[in-house]
């Protein structure tokens, strides 16, 4: 069951890996590249993965979405900081029956695309994966890879079942979820503290956070506040989930969270989507989240210093 014509918008680590797996499995995938276009066009896409290395060459790619034209599925894998380009970049890809699957961190992304292109088109997705782009055309996948996807209305649908089946056929575990909102908050349980503290501590990896700085108690406090917010919205996340998120991070060793890489390389950081939007939810609910507020302020200070 082919997904039809697919466009990967944001062909960095996430887009290249998941798009590459789909292309490897025979799906009709076109990657939209910017700076890496010439390199990938000439040399292809290489992925070093715990699930098996692969090299795609030639790669079906373009550096302008107008050259791709209308597709059946747009997979958005760029950072939320690029969402202001969505109208310009994604509009040429939209046909009468085009779906948009966003694989982005934080809150507010689905609403952004729904306002631009229609709520009925948008599917939310979350990637639980350790992955980095090493150099142009070379992706390193070191752990996990699980994907969760869901409709904004919170019910299953034939299209998400079809997308999940396509992902699973490539060896990528993909699970449709009934509550996309709950899944987004579950992802924040890890992202809020680890991406945040990696920046607040000056640009460090997860091994430094856990083993050198011994910040597990602070991380747990932050995770508990995220879980408390989710509960106020009606989404119960058990304590065992916090324990599991800590446990899976220790073996990651020197993993560099994506926001930390953006920070140290001087690129825009997803401050709004990952840290400020959850704080706005807390304020609207009247829930005290002092550790989350403190961390967001530290991140803002770091980013100000970095300008």
C-alpha cells in the first residue's frame, strides 16, 4: 500500500533518516534540501544506523518545492523555528487530497499548519530517536527511532493506519495514538529538561548532565512539573514513565540533544515551541511550575549571550 508521492520538507537528520528509510523501502520520496542539495545530488545520502547502515544514490531531491509540485503526503521535519516559511515552501506541494505530517518538537506546530492549510490535512507525529547530522549527506542514528502519530481530532483514521503500516514495513516502529495531545506532553517530559539543561549548562551532552553534573534530581523535578501540567489537561502519565526516561538516557552517553547543537552552532533554538508554550499553558491553568520557569529563563539568558 504505497503512500503515493511524498515530499520531505526539512531534510536534516530527522527528515533524511525517516525519508531515507521510506525511499529504501520503495516509496516515492523527494527530499527538499537547501545547503546540502549539491552534495546529496552528487554523492547521495549515507546513514549510519544501529538498525543497519544504508546509502541512497541517486537521491530524488530538489532545492525548490515548486520543482516538486503537488504530492500526496508532506512530511515536515524542520525545526519549529522555520515554521514561518511554511506558506512559501509548502503551498506548492498542496493538492486537493494532500496530508501534512509534522514530525516536530514542542507545542503549537499542528495549530500553525492547520491555520495555514486546513485542520483536516494535518497529522501530528513525534519521533523518539537519537540522531544527528554529522556532515552534509551523512546521518548518525545511535538509538531508538520509534514514531507516534495521531489525528488532531483524537480518533484513528485510515490514513494514519496506512502511514503507520508504511513506516513499520521499513523497520521503523510506528504507533497510531488516540490522544495526540497526551503524546506531545509525553515527549516534552524528556525534551523540556534534557534539551533545556544542555543549553543552560553552556552546551553539554547528556552524559555531562547525568554523570558529571549529577543533575538527575533537577531533571526529575522538571519532569514532574511537565507531568503535572499534562494531568491538569486530563492526561495521566505514570511515575514509571519518568523513571523509564531517565533509564534510557544513561546509555546514550555523550548524546548531543538537537537544541544544544543549534545553540552551540549559533542557529535559532526552538524556545517558543519547547519551553515558552508549555509555560503559557501553565499560566492559563494557574499551575505553579517554578523549575520550568527557572530553566526557561536560564535558556533565554544563554541565547541572549549567544547573539
